[in-house]
């Protein structure tokens, strides 16, 4: 259960009741005829002309109960499934941004395919990053960029846990087919590690037709749909915490109902509370580093516990700063630490600069180090026994004598960092955090680039054939050229047309 709480049990009951009232009296827009028919059969009030569904509380509560039971079964059967008892592991930015930031010059440039491969290499090497993407996209690939992200992951990622944007039905079909090629078994295919779709309302109380089409495609293939919601207080709701929390929760519950109705066999449910707030002077985008993020995370964990969900995902560990400065470190560290202390299992995506302004390879390394720091604290298990109390050693030394740390420190008592500094000013005066992270990045690329394929020749041929079916011939040729150049293999014929 959450150890840090903001809302009382009565507050949580009222939030739930308000969410049910919103769904049953106001309803949600569902622009999909098949789903409207399903809702009608399940007892919902459906206005087919306006595509509005008013979902009865009984149906919502039944789905919540089924979802909780099924996720409990899944986690109990899969010892390697992530729960709050395991160390925090990071998820890379989902490769939907095209700018690479340079902290040393405070400037940004457009990403290349070579840098997409850098993202994979770096993700493979970082101990605390478990879910990998290309981190960034080459915008020359246009609408096909999500497919290229997954294609490169299939070819080169040693960690078979992928993340990426899926925004069209065409990309969904392609990514699903590629996942089938490399899946080791049916569980890996279905549990979202190779591909999952996050279903959330495109606007407040309104799903998009495209997202529902993608969800049906994932359901048809019995693959994971993650119900959630990216919701902004002051934009999607009135500027009050109560309305933002209840509305956000209503959108999440609606996504759960839709997921269960289109894929009754689904067993993978987590509570994704992606609520944020907008700024006082600009409501065109959400704040990433606001203290509200810690508040929403604590509340999100409380709601997850209220319903019985084991895993809770929130947006913390992020910053609005576009520089590697105190603001960035403070906002990331404080919101992440409070979220973890509250029991949140997964914080925001790593490697992002500012409020989705771009990515930074150095920031990804710094974020990985931050997660290591937090795990050192929150995974600490201090043993109290005769051996660790060291009475005989204390007695032998007697009053007034010190105990030398050299040679006696272990990873249990000393947190070691590759990029965070310690020591005197005279030893570290010419070093900055960004510089140390950049050196770590450069050394990693020197050791591990270019990446070697992790699939066999037959799998590679199948992936190439699938790619050729779903993207434009011009894009295939462009990818072939850029990939050959990036891997220092000009003229490479790696893709079948």
C-alpha cells in the first residue's frame, strides 16, 4: 500500500463515484460502429448519431473487478513480471521526437538514422534501462518513422523489451507482424514486451477512430493494449485537483472498459495515471517538472491501491528545463523520489529534454544514474545482526580512534557512480556533469558501434519482406541507403523490395 498519502479513503470513494457519474451521465464519444454495437448489447445507453456512449456504473465496476483479478493472476504466474518489489527500471523516450540537444552549446539539431542506432546501442548498455527505443527519429522517414523504430529494434536491440509510438493502423499491422517473427513464445508476444498499444482518449471523454482501429487490430492478434490517459489539468479539466483527478480517472476507466470489450481474453492490466497540468501563461502544452507531478503520482498510486492494481505508472522524473542545470536535477529527482516513496512502479520516460523539446544521449545516461541512486535508497535492506553491529571491532579500537573506510567499503554501503562527482574542488574543477556523461556516451559508442544484428538470417529476411509490404518504396530505398552509410557499409542490400 502507498506509504505517502494525500487523499483519505472517503476521498477516493468520492472520486470513484464522480468518475462513474461522468461516464454514466455525460458519457464518452466512441467513433466505432462495432464498438457502439457491443456497448449497446452490454446495456449502455448509446446515441448512434452522436457516437456517445453512457456507460452504466455496473459495467465499469464489473470490468475493474475482472481487470484486477486477471492482472493478479498474471503477476503470480510470472515471477519475472515487474511489481513494486523489484528495482525501478527506466523506459526510454518512445522515439517520437526528432531533435537532439547539445547541453554544451544549448542548441538542437535534427536527428539522423545513425543517431537512432546510437539510441539502441546506449539502451543496450545502460543497466537501469529495461525498455528500449531508438530514442529519437529521423524525420526524413515521415509517417513511417514508428515502423522504422521497431524495425531497427527488432534487428539490433539486445534487450527484447521495446517501446515506441504507434499512430496509424498501417504501422500497427506492420509492427505486429514483425513481433511475430522474433517472438520466442506466445507469452512474449502477448505481454507487450515486443509491441503494445497504449489506448487513451484523444481528447477529454473522446476516443479517436484511428486509435480504436489500432486497438481492434491488437485485440484481434491477442496482443497487449494498455489502457491509460494523458490528461492535463487546466486544459482537459477545470483548474482544480478534484475535477482533474476524477475526470482523468473516468477516462482511464473508460479505456479499461473498451479494452475488455474488444479483447475479453486480455490479462494485462496496469493503472496508468498520466495526469499533468498546464502553466498559468501557456496552456498549449503540459508542464513536465511541476510539483503537481509528484501530487498526481501519489494520488495515482492511491487510486491503484483503491482498485487493487499491483502496478502503477505515472509521469515523474521529468523536467521543464532545457538545460542540464539545478532545475532539471531538482525537478527530476524530487518528483521521482516522492513517486517511488508512494509506491509508484514506473516513472516518466528517460532521455527527454524539457517538455518534449527533444532528446539527449547525455540526459539518458544521467537519468540512468538517477535511477541507480534511487534504487540504492529504496531497495535498501539493512541487516542488523552480530556480524554487522561489529561490537568487537568497536571495542578493539576503543575511544578516540577512527575506522578506515579504504578496503572495507562494499556496494552495500557505498553508492558508486560513473558520472556523478565527489571529492574536492581542486580535483573536479574542470569537470561538469554533462561533460562526464558525454565522455561515457562517446566511450560506449566507441566500444559498441556499429551494433550487430541479434536475429538470424531467416528472421532478417522475414523482417525485410514485411517492411517492404508496409512502407513506400522510396522510404525503403532511403532506409537502405542511410542504414548502409550508418553501418559503414555503403551499397548494403539489407532490405528486400
